[in-house]
């Protein structure tokens, strides 16, 4: 009987030892599994972070390429504009001050906001002078409004340029060099003109370092009074020659 109990106790002791050993190894295995899982998660996080950083680097590189391309395009356009202005300047007609005998009784108007001053015939009248426009009409016109202006000077806009172009039925290119400024555009016959009453319009863009800054429109200036017949006829170039730019 004692022998049987001895065997039984040995079996129980062995089972207990095996159980303890198995549990310990299970504990180590579980610990290793958790460590591997944590390492795997860290690896995933690092991989995601590396991917995000690579995507950010790609985006930054693309932005720099786009910006560089834009700057190159701007530089090319600026160079073309300067070359175009240089070509116009080579063809431009220099305009000098008119004879003082012609302009000695002419009033002067100054527009500080537009950076221009000029003289105009006594029959001219300033109808508006502000930061947006300098405009003159014939003082004899009964309907005194901007639409009747024979001279206007305004900041440039493509719509404004097109509106003036639409007034002409035909035109030819012109360019002038006046007091250090290049003015270029076109001159043409206005709609509604006839051989007995031919009216011309001249549209000029004012250039500065390849950029169009202002636009000038001028028609036939008011004629001299009959009592001034000894004076020559006033031309568009006479008016342009009185202009000073700031």
C-alpha cells in the first residue's frame, strides 16, 4: 500500500513540476508574443511615418518644381515684354515740345494721382480730374459728359482698351517717345466720320519696364478761335508734346 502511495505521490509531484514548467514556458511564450506584437506595431507606425514623410517630401518637391516653373515662365514673359518694348522703342517717333508761340496761352492741368501734367488749348475744358481719369472736352459742346471727351488718360485695363478700339473703323500702328516714356498703340478713323468731317482717334498704351501702366485716348483737339487764324492748326502731336510724366 505504501508503495502505491509512493508511486502516486511521485506521479503527482512530476505532474506538478511539469505543470509549473509548462506554465513558465507559456508565460515566456506569451511575453515574447506581446513583445513581438509591440515591435510589429512600432514597425507599422514607423513605416506609416516614413510613408507620410516621403509623401510630404514628394509634395514639397512638386511644389518647388511648380514654383520654379512658374518663376521661369514669369521671367520668360517679362523678357518677351521687354524685348517687345525695345522693338517698339526702336520704331517710336520722338515728340518734342511744341512751339511756345502756339502754347503760350494754353492752361496747364496736373493730375498727381495719375502722374501726369499737360497743356491744352483754350477751347478745351477739364471735365474730370481724379485718381481714375483725367478727361477734357470741347468747351463749346452743349452736352458736357465723359462720352464727349477728346482726351482721356486712365489706368490701363484690357476692357477699356477694347472699348476704344471699337470706336475706330480702321487703324494703323503708331508709337511715340515722349519725355522718357514709350507710348504705342494705333490711330484710326472713327465710326461715323465722312470725307467732309473726318475725325481720327489715337489710342496709346503707356509702357514702363515691359508693363502697360496707363492708357491714353485722344481725338482731334478743339480748333483755334477764328480771331487766331494766324496760329497753325493744333495737331495731336502738339498736345502729346506738352505732356510731362512723373
